[in-house]
C-alpha cells in the first residue's frame, strides 16, 4: 500500500524516525544500521517502506535500499519471524552476507538475534536455501570457519557485529588464517 516515501525528517530516535511527506507525519521503524545512516532532522530522505498490518496494528518499516526491503518481506513471510525479529536479523549483517549464510547453512547469523532460536533459524534456512541457491554459491570449509572466528574476535574487541562482517567481506580471499584476517580487518577499521 505505501511502498515509498520521500520527505523531511521531523523526528528521529533509536527505534524509528518520522517523515513529513505532504503534510502528514509517517512514523517509520527501522534497524540501528539505517537509523545511524539517515540524515539529521530537517533533512530530506527517501525510503522504501513496508506497511505491516495486524488486527490492532498498522506499522511502517523503512529501508534506504530496495534489496533490504525485499529481504525483510521475505523474512517476515516465514512462520515465527515477525517484523522486530526481521529487523534484528538485518542489523546483524548486510543482505548479501545473510543470503550467503542461508546458502551455507550458518545458523549463527540468526540465533544471535533476540526472538530467533535454533528451530526458527533452521526453518528460515530450510525455506530460503533452495530459493537462494540458484544465485549464490555456498562457502564451504575452513574459510567460513576462519571468517566466523575472526568476526568473533573483532566483536570481542568492541566492534559492532555488522561492521565486523562488512569489513571481513572486504578482505581479499588470498588472506588466509584467522590472525591474518583479523590484522587486515583492523587495518581497514583503523582507516574509518
């Protein structure tokens, strides 16, 4: 129903922001990664939205990229995953990494999200793996284990999980070993 909104930001906090579009204020929920990226109050923004309708609820969820909106809609179509859990999943890592985790059957991406247990993560992987397998090749073997270990190390050093995953994806594939991956990631993070 409401697919895209463009307007001026009139309020912003840690859970949602409000856009004035044509004299109407729309409260749009999103995840921390997006809320940190959106401009300051009184700046203009355009967002892709999903109107979530239940008996007693009409909530708008917004994303700066259409791919993230589409993945959000895919996630909430799975039994046991509501909009808040879907936002939590999207906050963990970029969409490309989440799709790769599904194809590689890596439950750890999803079980770290509040409200998503092992069974829900398994159901998510089971339902989406075949759809995504045609377009994404799984990463098998020690490289994915090294990436997971390097990510855990970066998180323990105080970096956000989403940032750690993004930086580890930027590292060239010829860098082997957990320590080498961590050093390369720290160099990139030090420049930001």
